[in-house]
C-alpha cells in the first residue's frame, strides 16, 4: 500500500492517491486528471474508485472526467444526489482496494452528505482517515455552506457536526493519521494549520473543536463565531460538482485561441468578456489595457478569481505571461470559470507595440507615502481582511476588505485623491484595477503595502494577536 498526498497550494487543497496490489483509489481529485492516470500507469495499476468526501464548493472536482476516462466508480456518502452515475454508499459500507479496505463514515455537518473515509490496512488495523472538510488540522469545516440547499440553519448544521466528530472521529485510536481536505488559506474553515498531515491524538490536544469537555452549545458558538460570507462562486461550483460539467480538454481548446492585438480589441468590443490580466502586479502598474482587471497568477489566484468575478459563466479574454496561457486557463477551470474565449498573443508587449491605448496606476513607495500623508491627509483605504486590519493598522486607515470591495464602492471618494494599500502590494493592485474599471481613477497605490509602511515608522495601532480577536 502507498498513499500520496497531492497538494495544490493555490487552493490549499489535498487530493489523495492510494494504490494497493494493482488497484488505485483517488480521493477528491482536481479537475485536470491526467496526472492521476499517469501515476496509475506508472504503477501498472487500474483506477478502481473515485471517492468524493462531499460536494465541494471551492473547486470543481475531476470525478466526472476521471470516471469517463478510466471507468472508475464514483463513490459518495449517504444522502448525496447526482445527475451522473455514482454509488451512494451507506454508513459503514466497506470497499475493497487491493489488500486494503476503505470504510465510509458518514460525518454530516459541513454538508449533509459529508463523509470521512477510513483506510483499514492489510492487517485489519485502522490506518488513516481522509476527512475532507469534516476535520481539518486545527479546525473543522464551516457549517454554513449547505444551509440554503438543505433548509437548515448553520446552528443546526454545527450541532450535527458536533455529533459526527464525537461519534465517528474522536472514537478512533490516537495513532490514526488524519489527511484533511484543506490547509491554511482555504475559505472552507477559519483557523486551519499550515501542516497537512496529523493524527487523531494530536488533534484532540490542539484542535479547539475536539476539546473533550466541550458542550454542544459551546461548540456551536465557537464554530459559528466570526464566519464571513462565503465567496459568491461557491454555490455555482457545488452545482457543477453535482450536475457534471464540460470536459477540461474542451475548455482549454477554446481558451487557447491566440488573438492579435486587433483581434483581441475586436473581441473585447463585440462581447461582454472581461479582460483579465494575470501578469505580475508591478508590470500591471506600469501599463495595462484600459478597464482590464488584475489578478496575478503568482498570487492567491483561483480564490481571488472566485471571490471577485463571482459568475462562473463570465466570458474572459486573457492577458498572461507568454507561455503560461494554458496554465492560467486550467487554473481558472479548477474553480469553474470555463469561458475563456482567447488570449492576447505576445502578451501586453504586443498590445503596446501595436500602438494601442494603455493605462497605468499611480504607485508610490512607502517612504513617499509617509511624507505625503503628513502634508495632504488624504483618505487611506486598507483592503486587507478584517482580522488583519483589527490586529494592527494605520491610525487613520479605513478597512474595505478586497473580498467585498464591490459592496463598498460608494465609500470611495469620487473627486478627492485617496491611497490604497494591502499587506504586500498584490491585493491593492487588484483593488485599484477594479476601482479604475468602475470609473474611480483618483487613487494612489502604496507599493509594498503595510509591511513596507511599518518599516517607515509610521504610527499604527497596538498589535493584537488575531487568534485572540472575536
């Protein structure tokens, strides 16, 4: 038996490859499935099962495509309902995989179909669990994502999760390994560890939600405290995972249509496509196509796309670093954005060399910012998350988190110059691009963000550890 964790940092997501005696199971695969097929071929093994811990909201799983290409059986836990062929397992049902067994533990609470898969080794010993979004390292799954579909409150889901953890998870031996569905950075929890592998025993010691003396009421209060609204694309991804989706091969073929600057301009004028520029933020600041939106491929790309674009059916025209177009289209498809209709051949340099109109963003260093603020006292907008802002911020800063920027456009002055900053410079350029696309041009970006600002000695609030904030 061999277990491989296949971790995707952009999504903070863990998929799993298990092989035993010529048979393979995949847990929660990503949408691009060739890597799993190649692994199985290298092991001279057949992919027999695709286990899905639940209907994912933050990414589109590869279960449908992988099953079509390999004939593997898709397995969900109890209460799941799909528009494609799948086995809906019963609680406690066991699946044989080579010399090992995989047992279904129905653990509702994050969603009602959520299930944990317990791997029993060749000697009949409980070896590990693939816990999906039921149990993370340091946290548990948020209980608010399924409430609309299930007509159930987040408090009721939290109560259900409390029971699942205590009757199905905490009863396992302390040495059972925990392989979670996500790590730090995912929007599916709020206090996840950066570690991606742990044990039941460790979690009983350090995970607030597994405290032995915790009452159900205390659990509900702590798990639901501080939840922010999930990204708008989450329910759209759930529907794709339940109903099926277009082959990623077709998505890539459509998106990798190379367009000259003139063809690109015509496409932008004749469609409702968004121009998405994924180059480095410093390059975007120096020059970009007017009204394009920046979300850099080398930052937290996919989650920010989902949080800010919202509609997965939005057509996209792409400006990407040369040679990375297919990578970008693939990463868009991971979160359900399948409608890239072409990319700018030669990237932005081709547009500039063709003499087309360009736009820039005014950006200053933190040192310049310090000098200017002492004189002009223009408003300062901090687009970091609220917990970052509450931990420490400039005394005169106003928090307008990037996640919800579109809901706060009226708060930005239309005539007076203002400053915008984040933690390191990536998010503030995203914010600036959105504001400029909405006709708000009187902004100045602070390069390097709060990290650079602090080094100037500017006065900030006293630091408060985010873990102590309510």
